[in-house]
C-alpha cells in the first residue's frame, strides 16, 4: 500500500508540469463583413466591410485541450442601405470557451461564447432614405454570441472564422415626430481574424 501511495505521488509530481495551464498574450485583427436583420421587410440592408483589432489573452490546459480566451477589440460594424454605409465603432469584449486539438504543428480549434459591445462613435441618428418619417438610432450597448473555427500554426499564429450572432437590438427606428418604435434590427457579422501570440 505504501509503495502504491509513493507511486501515485511521484506520478502526480511528474504530470503536474504538463497539466499546468498555459497563459499567453497576443494581438488579433481582421476583417468584418457586417449586416443587420430587421424584424420587418421595410429595410433591405446590405453587407458592409469593416475591421477589428485589439489585445487578447488565452488560457489553455495543454493535456485536455480545453481553455478560454478573451479580448478587448475595436470593431467597425453596421450595414449598407441604398449604396450608403451606416457604420458604428464599438469596443467588443468577447469571452470564449475553446477546445484545441493538440497536434505538433497545426492545432485546429473551435470556440464559442458571449460578447458585450459598447458603441463609442459613429452614426447614432440617421434618416432613412425614402422614408421621411423614420429615423434610425444606433443603441449604445449590444450583446450576442460568437462561434469560431480555426487553426493555430507553429504555436504562434491563430487564424479563425467567426460568426457573430446579435441577441440584442443594435438598431431601432422611430417616427421623427414621436418616440414610437417602428421596427428593430439585430446585427449579424462574419469575422476573419489572425492573432499573433508573444
């Protein structure tokens, strides 16, 4: 029994370094392809292109391949309408649960989690072309879910494709002469990202 206890003790000591979580810092950036889906078909919105960039952090348990990542990202989002772009600038704070296949050179991964989005500048109020009584208002706060698939190369660079599903109403339209909401819109964004870790 004593030998078994000593064996387990030594095994735990030897395995401990491999089980330790790895904390890394990096910078990510990329392209946004954003649009807004309204709850009525009165606005036929189009895609608009923007970008995102900011610092990120990743905490992984190497043996299990499980971990989390988070970022604080400056991000341009919005939608197109009648060949015009309605852009707003946000600070996005995504937090994801991540699973990574721990292969030697290329590590595929998937990640998912919530995000919070804070509007810092852009088109807060805009009149809608062709609808003189309606005014579009961008909201100051938004939230949603991100779903990502990608790969890590040489333990330094991660490349990923993210679908961002808005759960709150980023845009609301009001009648110009009162505060009655006419219709609302939720954002949908595809993001192509690359991250470099230090």
